[in-house]
């Protein structure tokens, strides 16, 4: 069996499952699900392009959080040293 025919068969299975599930839904939910699927399909390429950018942004957020943690640790040590100096007077 070729990969094309198995892919087509897989698509047919998904459509039939979706149709069965849709038949059990109220019409407004079916309409909403259809719209969401259409929007997802239309935006798939754009989302694929944005994914690396989002991952880069996430890495920056993590780096910023690490830097902030280090900065706060230094500040706490400085404050503790100040308190010790004041208590020693």
C-alpha cells in the first residue's frame, strides 16, 4: 500500500470521526468547530513561521528571569550586610 493511499485513508477516517462527533453536537457548536478548523487551516503557515520567533522570545524571557533572580539575590545580600552593619554600631 502506498503512503499516498494510506494518507488519503487516514484523512477519510478523520473526516468520518469528525462527522460522527459533529452529529452529536448542537448546531451552534458544530458551526463553531467548523469555523475554528477553517481558521486553523488558513493560519497554519503563518503560525509555523511564528513558532521559531515565539521560541526565541521564550528563551529571552527565561534569560531575563535568571538575570532578575541573580540581581535580587545580590540585593538581598547587600541588604543583609547593611542590617549587620547597623546592628553592629
